[in-house]
């Protein structure tokens, strides 16, 4: 190491505060004390550094433990999420399986119910002894309850699966309400009620099938829960919308129960099993359909005096021309006696039941299970109307047979399709065919109304 110059030594001594050589001797104790202080400070810094390293190490261990815990929690959460996904997939698979089962079972269940309904309706219209008439009526009521329950279960299942898509078009109000009036006139009369109708000249933009389902539920409930008086089906304009209303003079509903009537499996004031009608799905179905249509359902009620159920539907400025299926005018009379009808169905029991019921209405009935059998039974004479099942044997669709029979006779023969199939594909096929649809089990009152409309238009 190079020797310091005198100037450098003096500068260093001054820096240490020692002055010249003579002064340095007198400052040795101070230097020693200063070095002791510096050593103590150095040791303190070393101790602080050791403590800091220990704290860093401890904190690092804590962070590592926290990280391991987080990783474990993330792993547990991932397992839980996977379990939830598996449970969801299993539930969805079970739901799809249930829907497939309902769809498959509904056809097998509705076929015998349809045949039984037609036979019972035939007996109801006959002049039977009072004892037998009571038995027939009770059988009819039991079948009706089973049909309504099955239909509601199928409808609520399809609505919950979002399998129902609206098909909007413009319809005349009179053509929307006429079939309902024809159907419920006899229902109201059988209950000792007077059904009145008030409608104007309006056109609506809606899905005819879905809106009819709502109004049919309103009218059905009004007939069921009105002991005496009348039912009014009316229309009231509200700006650019039309409010379709069903009034009754029935029992009414308490104000605190108005919201609960739209819940599934809810029926008000039913204390005995004999008083129950269905399982309380009707208004739940109405609420779901109204949401699909984007319409509002309203209810007002006065306990002991009656209720009013309504739905508001968009009006259309376009007024379509009357369709051929318009209701016959008063004075047309009964157009059914003497009319020649072809019934197509792959179930012999249904063919026999339809023959009995239609024959009792005065119709000449020709039955067949397929197109070849129909042509043979018709013997070259075209029927005046065709009643065809949608699903025939060997994958044949009733719509195709109707088209082929129309082409064979070179006539646009009126047709009605009867089916347990409630899919949109079936409905679209019927729209192309321009034929009304009747779902199984067929209600004889509705069947008679549709036949009267179709045959009355060509009478």
C-alpha cells in the first residue's frame, strides 16, 4: 500500500478529529471510545440484519403455507365445480330422458284415452236409462280429468325446456274467437251457465295456437268454478293493444291469494279430493306462454261475486281477408248429417270409435289405416273431408297422405289432422297443409265445432 503524504495524513487526522501528532496522543482514549461505538453499531446492524433475515424467513414460510392452502382451496373448489358440473349434466340428462319418456309415453297413453273419450261421448249423446247415464257421466269426468292432467304435464315440460317457439302472424279476432265460442257454448250450457261474447272488428298479431291455449284455460276455469250465472268473453281496446277478457260470476279469489294462483300445483279453496280439478298447472302454463308471447296477463277478482282474467295482445293495422275455415253464419243449420268423411288412423280402436261418434252425428264414415286402404274404401268417390292421424304406420305422415289424396281426386279436400305430437315440426307441417290441428285426446265438442266450420263453409 502506498505511503500517505504529509498533506494526506493531516487531512485524515483532521477528518478523525485528531489534529497534529502531539494532539493525537491526547485523543487516543477518544479514538478508542469512538471505535468501540462503531463496533457496537456494527454489531447492532448485524443483529438487526439477522432479525430481519429471520423475519423474512418466517414471513416466507407463512406465505408458502398460505400459498399451499390457497392451492388446496383452489383444488377443492375445482373438484366442487366439477362435481357441480357433473351433477348439472346428470340433471340435464335426466331431464332430457324424462322429456323423451313423456313424449314417447304420451302417444301410447293418449291413444287409448282418445278411443275411450270418443266412445264415452257417443254414449253420452244417446238416450240411456238414468242409472247407465250416471255411470257414463262419471266415466266421462274421470277420463276428462286424466286427459287434462296428462296434457298439462306435457305442456309444462315443453315450456320449461324452452321447446315452444312462437310463430307470429296476423289473425282476425272473429276467426280467433269463433272456434272457442263453438267449443265452450255446450260446456257452459252443460254447467247451467250462459256464455256471452262481445267482440269488435280487430286484427291481432300473435301466435294463434298459444293465444288460444291461454283463452281456453280462462274459459275452462270460468266454467269450472262458476256455480251459477254467466260468462262473458270480450275484447276491449287499449291504445295499440287489445285486451281479451273473460268475466265470470263465480266464487272469486281473495286479494292475498291472487299471486299464488299462478304457482305450479296450486289450487285454491280445495278441501276435498272430490273438489279437485286437475293438479293446478293451468295458470302456471298461462304465465309461461304469456312470457313467450311478450304479453301481460291481468287478474281482478271480487270474492263471492266473480273474477276477470285478461291478456293484452298487440293490434295490427292490417286486416286479413276471411279464411275458408271461418265459422258458419247463423241459420246455416247443422252441416254434418249426410256428409261423407274419411277417417285415417293406424289404431283400429280409434277408427271404430270415430265411426260410432261421427255416425251418430249423421255422417257417412269411411275408415282406413293407410292410403291404399283409403282409395279402396272410397271406391272412386272423393270424401268431403278427411280426418287423418299425423303418425301412421311405417313412418308415413298423415299430411302426405292428404296431399296425395287431393292430387288423386284433383280436389282441395278439407282436412283435419289429429295427433298426440305437440312438436313445432308437426305444427309447421300443418301450416303448409292449411289444415287445423286437434290434439289427442280429441274433445268431441271441439271436433264437432271444427267439422261444422269446415263443412259449413262449403255447405
